[in-house]
DNA sequence: TTTGTGAATAATTTATTGATTGTTCATAGT
DNA sequence: ACTATGAACAATCAATAAATTATTCACAAA
C-alpha cells in the first residue's frame, strides 16, 4: 500500500533527523513516534525494531556512493586509468570528510555493521562491481592487460582497502593519505598497463577535487 | 647494574605469565610483585607503571617478526619476488594464528597501542625497512624495475595492510585471505617486474607453510 | 646511599540500584 | 479485517556507592 510506504518514509526521515542531532543511542522510539504523531508501539507495525530503521537509513546513504561512480562513468573522453583513480580518490576524500565532520554518521555506521554484518558485505560487493566494470572496460579497450578479471578486481579492491574510512585504520592526515594512495595506484597501474615501448608507466598524479561532491544536507 | 636487569627480567616474565593466563586488566601489580616476592611499591623502582611492563613485553614480541624476516633473507638461491611473497604470507599466517589462538595477545596489543600509539608506528617502520631491503635487492639485481624506492616501498606495504592482523578488518577464513593475498601480490609483482618478451608475469602461487614457524611457548 | 616496605591516596573497576527504553500484546476503534 | 493504542514486561542504561587497584611516598633496613 502506498499509505504504508508514506508512513515508513515519515518514520525514516524523523529518525534520521534525530540520529543526526542526538545520535542513535540517545534517540528513543517514543520520540520518533511522537514526531510522527503516533504511539511507540505503532512503529513496530512498520519496522521490526529500532536497529532496522538505522539499517535502512545506512543502506540508502551507502547507495549514494553508487551515484558517484555513475558520475565518473558518464564522464566521457577519459581513460579507464583516470576513471579508476578518480573513484578511489573520491572515495578516500568522501569518507574522510564524512568521518571528520559527521561523528554521528560514523557512530551509526559502526552500530549497523556490528548488529548486521551483512550490511558491510553488501556494500563491499557493490563497490566491487564498480571496480570490475571499469577494469572490464579498460580490458576491452586494450588499455589494461588482465588475464583474470574477477581476481584482478579483488586484488585492486583489497589493495586500496585502507583508503575507505581511513581514520579507522590510521591517524594520518588527508594529504598524507592522498600521497600514499597515489603511490599505491602507481604500482597497481604498472601491474595493469603494459607498454610496448618498454618505458615505465608514469606515476599517478593526485587529482584535484572533482565536482566538489557535496555532502547530503540531512546526513 | 646487572642485578637491576635481572629483577626487571623477573618482573617481566612473571607479568607475561599472568597476562597470558588472566589478561592485562585482571592482572594486578600486587600479584606480579608477589610472584617476585617483593612489595607492590617496589615494582615502581623498575617500571614507571603497569602499562610500561606491557609495552616492553609487546616490543619484544614484535621484534620476533624481525627474526622471521632475517630467516627469509638468509635463505639463498631465491628471487626477491619469492622473498617478498614469503614474508608477507608468513606475516599473514603468523598474525592470523596469533589472534585465533591467543585472545589475550590481541587484548594486550590493543591496550598497548591505545595507550602508546608510538608503539604501532615503530612496528610499521621496522616492517617497512624489511620491505625496502628486499625491494632494493631486487632492484640491484635487475629483477625489479623501480623508479622511486621509498615510494614504492610505501605502496607495497600499504597495499598489503589487510593481511597483517586480518581478523581486525574482516571475518574471512585463512584460506580465503591467502587466495586474496595471492591476487594482490600478483598485481604488485606485475607492477614491479617488467619482462622483455612482453609476456605476462605469472600469478603468485600460495607458498606452503614455511619452517612451521612455531609459536613462542609462553606468549 | 641503595634497596625495600607498607600505609596513604588517587584512580579504576565493579556492584547495585532505580530509571529509562525497546518490544510485545491484549484490547479498542474504524 | 485493518489500524492504532497504551499498559505490561524485559532489556538496557545511568547514577551512585563500594571495593579494588595503581601509584606515591615517608620511612626503615642493609
């Protein structure tokens, strides 16, 4: 029913506001219900539990990263190398700023991952598909030399693990991370690109901020 | 004074036993002092505080990894590729088993890193030196083509970050991690090795257990 | 002077309570 | 039947007190 969906949306947006302001633990179901002018018990006709509201919010947020990839893929007259480098750098910058400026987002993400490990697994899969798409494109155009596409995709994704939500692993600055990532990408590119003239594939350059990928207003 | 050193050793070994059995938080200074037949207060003439005992234990444990590298470096008639792959795989396996079988070790490591972030930084530096040594060797022998040694070292180390204390990042099995690491190393090797005949550098094979690197008996 | 003690104190941890919150469900209105 | 409520119950959290522990230090023995 459309009515049901509308109410669900209402609950989600009320919850999102409160999670953002007060954080997940400090937000009570009664408050969210109050915002929607309904009783606490009634929430449970629309969501199995409090955590499930958070999961749905996190999922939607996570899907936004697909849009970034889409944007990079749309952009024409670019090499596959440029595309791959751009999405990895965009990921580093986006997640870095997210954790830097929105502590409640990190908190929510950590809680969701802890309660629902499947969430993280699916996010990884989505990202992997984007990687694979770019690699396949580069393979088709002859830019990349790849003997085993799925395995190479896994390798490239694993090697750049550190640059998503980097603050969880290290307390380096964004500048340090960018320089380091450029080194990693240089190495990866030299493993993917095989020049006929035998010259060394040039190092990765740190790209400028792209399209100023703005933060969502509410989260 | 030699006497002072002996007492320090005594304290360290008593503390190590208790940390292993009961964990760091459940071990009291009074107990360690009792094991050494001295008063609690006297411990402070040898260590600045409880955490410093743990730091020294962790440092010594961490230095053991240097021995592994030494062993790999000693081993003759091996290519630099083999050496690099062996130490990374050895690291993966060693740290995986450590976290699997010795939960108290993980606990101690986490506490030490939290209280003394410098500890982690130094461990990383030590490991980086080992990487760089192997890469330089491969560069000198002509096996690797490296234009910027320090940067390439950082790249190789960062790309394999996930495979040290892997359980902190993922709940994959050791087998899955080994296959994944082989993919990452294949990609790295293709970035380091440049064949004149233009053929693809063959993929990394998962090495058999080396020398059955045994766990230390006490920790 | 060096080595050590044990009581005193400060810092943490643990136990306990009461209050708050998540969730269920019998019930009522539509 | 469908929608919603609010009381009931269980789980969790916050606050406090109690106990334990880390650390210091005045003092004593060597």
